[in-house]
DNA sequence: CGAAGCATTGAAGTGCGTCAACAATCGTGG
DNA sequence: CCACGATTGTTGACGCACTTCAATGCTTCG
């Protein structure tokens, strides 16, 4: 199961068999989490991180008044809270959106690995930096793109990220989000997210029902989104 | 001059004299950059990073249509593009907003330091993770806060970050931005940024002229902003 | 001194939010 | 297996925060 994580790592850099063994050995335990639970609350002290092996998770921040912003979605292969390795507590909640399988990785083992294999340390540092790049693209979306373009952009991003870990089909991918959750990712109200979705449907770009997103016209979607996957830093590199 | 950077590091963790020497020795050269220049373009190959010693810089992303979003402002003591150490090219531009003094740090020296002093490596990893936390707070602002609250929040954040490096006064701080640049940070048009600024003035919360921001009522500003500095991860910690 | 950038203002338009209602679906217990 | 309440999706009417366009004076600086 952890191979999905190695697949994601190896999309970006070489991981030797020895390093792979070390990474596999870092997992203390595998856990099944129910859907729709907050698994980490902002401010909690942490000494482990969670590797998402199956399912969907989200990071979110709330205003005092209750408005919620999802700052990142996580798919199989992602470390959901690798940044907790250095931060030790988070500035946001982490929640499950579906039932999830996660591997628990204690920080002392991560420290071991990163000191014994600096290359792996840089690969993980790199991974948190890609998260930051995803945040920046999101700031561009929230600040400058229209609701339609923003939603199209999110779909394009998820499509690519899922392809990397072999979780997308030729015609789309599973996306087990409610429209409320979708709206919280996009900084929209549910009502407007619904209307935006309808407009994407009307333009024959996507279908979305029962937790499945069907992409009817990927180029068209990417056009509306002004999508350029460069910020995802795909492809092999020296680290 | 590089002491401002050490001051920022030491706000969060211990740095030994030996580590300090290594960090100082990592600087290959110090450079003076003119104001309002793009110094790094998205996609450029990089093998050095820039430590900002004096002045203001910004990271920004543009849509094809020309709309610009500033994703982060940098002040003295910040590594403006430390993430380039692992990413090797950026997904955004980096520009000067004022005349800037920067120290150039080659990546091979950074690699040396991080391998010889894993603690310093984690401190720098931590620093890029705080950048990501700032991005997340910005996503919350752009997605959920009103223009007024968003502007107030930016001012609160900068106030705290400048205090850490001793660049703020009791009554405010220097902020050499035009209203256009300010609007690009906030995802607003110049016109509306201007009106929002006037509203903050009208409410006797801030003054802003000639590149100086005077904070008249800090608590009031923080209230409007729903500001909680936890996401800046201030205070000493083990790394 | 002129040109260019910057701050400001007014008037008018619109994308998205708010409120409210209802339909469809789902999960759960009886 | 059905009944039921709760959640989710959808629609309409209306309002408002922010945008757009356009004009004007103010700085700044070569």
C-alpha cells in the first residue's frame, strides 16, 4: 500500500532500494480512519506524521465567525502533514473527507532517515515545498480567477495529481466531495458553487455526480482554468 | 548585516556560534539591487538563493491575461527563495519593491551546511514551512475575509514579522508599497484598495502615507482582521 | 517644465452572496 | 423493508461588495 507513496516520490527523484527499505521501516502502524472526522486540530502537539495511502483528506482553516477555507486536498501517496515534522504543531485542522487508510510515521524515525539519507531528507523537504507551490497557485486562483476558472483549475490540478499515483482514468476520477466541501475549497458559497458547476456542465466540460468527476473536454477545461502544471514540479530531478 | 537573518532564526531556535560561522561563510557575495526589478523569473534555473538583508521584495504570479497576485512579501532577514534550494526553479517571479541588499548563498554551500549541521537544515526546512503557513493564512484571507479585514490582516502580519527583526516602531513601520502593489497583495483592484484604505483611516485604525504605515489602534486592527499570530510560529522550539 | 506614475473620486455595472423554499437522496432505526 | 429525519442538491428573487470606466489633481523626477 505504501508503494503509492514511493510512486509519487519516484515521479520526482531516484529512491534507492536501501532508501525504500528505510522509508518502509519508518511506518509504525497503519490505521483506518472513518470519513468526515477532524483527525488533527490546529495547535495540537504532534510527534508523528500521516502518510495517506487511500482516500481523501483536507487541510482547513476557520475564521472565528465560522467560515471555513480548505487550503489543500490530499490524495493517496501524499504526506498530509509532513510539515508537522518541523513545525510540531499545525496552524490548520486536518480532516478526512472519505474513509482513509493512513500510515503513521514517528518524527524520530523521520529524523533518523533524513540524517542517514540526506537525499531522502531533501526529497521530503522538496515535497513540502511543492505543497507551498500548490498554496501559491491557490492564492492566484482565489485572488484573480473567476469562480468558473477557479473550479476548472481545481479539477485540472486534481486530475494531474491523481494521474501521478495512478488514480485517474481516461475519462476522469473519483472525487468524493459534497458541493459544500467543494465550495469551501474555492472560497465560494454552496449556492454559487452549485451554479458554477452547472455552468461547467452546460459547457460540456465536466460531469459530476455520485462522487465521480467525468472530464468531457480536458483541453477546454485547462483553457478556462489558465492551467499550467509547472507549479506541480513533475518529472525527475537531482535533489 | 546578516545578523538580521540570525536574529530571525534565533527567534525560533538555538543557533550555536559554530553554526553561525557556517551560515556566515555560506554567503558568496552581497549585492545591492535597484527597486522595482524582477530579479528571478518563473522557470529560470537556479543554483543560489537570496537572503534579503535590507529592503522589501515580493513573490508574484501572473495570469496569462495579466492579472497579478503577490503571494508573499519579504522583509529583512527573510530568505526570499530558500525553496529554490530543493525546487531548483520557481513557479513565481521574485521582485524588488524597494532598493534591496541581498546576500547570495550558493546551493552547494547550503547542501554542505544542512548535511554537516542537520539542526540548521531543519531550521531552514522549518523556515520554508512557515512560508507555507503564511500562504495558507493568505488563502483564508482571499477566500473568506472581506477587503477591509484582509487589509487589516496584512498590516497585522507585517507588523509582527517586522518586530521580530527589529524593524518596527511603537507607532508602526515603513511600508514602501504603492497602492497598486498593495492591491496586488490583497486580490483587489487599485480603486477598491484605495477605498478600503480610506475606511481604515476613517475608523482611526491606521494612517498610510509616503511609505510609512502608522498603526493608530493595533487591538482594533487585530479585531477587524481576526488576527491570531499562531501561524507565524514565533517563539523558541526544539528542531 | 513636462511626462509619467500615483492617489482619489463619481457613476454605473456585475459576479457572487444571502435568504428562502423545495426536491432528491441517504442513512438509520423500527 | 419501509418510514423518517437529516443531509445534499437545486432554484428564484434580491442585495451588496467589489469592479469597471473615466476623469481629475497630485507627486515625482528626469
